């Protein structure tokens, strides 16, 4: 077994082999698509709030947070607040003064109350408005201030145009070594009729936006954490975990 870290039990050769195994990829793709028909991501909560994520991606996010120890985590998309509670709880475990900023175009009253009553709310600031509105971005920037280590999680409107705009607006907040997580890049790999009631679909989604962004001069500052994606097999964000290299 080849190891690069004596305290890390995973075998890089096995991870690479799994990622290259067409049978694993076929089975994973089929399971993901079939389970999604049953709204699988809605099955889980984090400390009492619906998190609306696949468990593998929660595991990936906690690895990133624990490893990089961000001062501020900016999240676009709040929904029921489970992800805000998750990231806040991770910062609580890290100690210090880490903060979470959540942005959503429509924070439902019952969700706001539940989030504000949660013990982890002490680290959270919520902003209502479009994540690509100039005024909202300005508010986020003011709250981020001069934080040296910012992580961004994009999980709001999943159209190509919206996510590309988010990347252009929020990526500059992430310094070298920091991460952006672009959620739901998987839409590009799913059946074309998977989201009949949504404005995104194949050829118009976070995956296509991410591809376009990485081809820009600004996007060249980031690289996909392929090793992390390879380990997940089942993920809403394949290729969506980006590390700032400069």
C-alpha cells in the first residue's frame, strides 16, 4: 500500500484505480440518477436542520474546512439552513472567531426563525437578496472585510448564467490555498428531463458555468481538486471543488 501520510489510511493508488474503473463509474452514475428520483438529498439533517446534500459532499466539505481552517465561509443559497448550521458547527469545532455569511433571494420566515433559534446561529449572518446583485455582493464584501482565508460555497440558482456570475463575483474573495465549492455540477451528467420544473438542465447548469470560468484568465488561478472528487464516487459536485493556487 502506497502512503504519502502515515496517519492517512487511504491508498492513492486504490483511489486512482477506483476513479478509472468504468464499472464503478457506471454503477455510481446509475445509483445517483435513480436515487435522485426519490429526492435522496432531502433525507438528511445536520444538527436538526434539513441539509439537502448527499452525505459524501458533507464529508468532502468538512475535510476542506478542517484542513484549510477558513476565517469566513460565504454560502449562496440557504433553503432550510442545514448547510449554514453545518459550516457554523465546523467553525465552532475549530475554535476562534470564524463566521458564516449566507445569501438567499428568499429566506422563508419559518426557516429564518429556526436558524436564528439554533445554537450555531451565533456565527451566522444572513442576507436576503440575489447573490449576484451588486448591492448584495457589496454587503458580503464588507462583512468579509480583510479576512485572510475565505471559503465560498455556491448553491443557489443553478443556471449557467447565474453560477458564472457568482464565480466572477466571489472568486476574488478567495486567496491562495482557499476553496470554492460549486455544487450541483452533476446536473450536466444527469438525464435531460431530471429537472422539469427548474430553469437549469443539461448544457445550462453549474457544470457548464464552471467549465467556462476555468477557461478565463481569472479562472486559471484555480485548479480542480481531482483527488477529492475521485474519492467521492457519489457526489452532486464532481469536479466542483476548486483550490486557489495563486
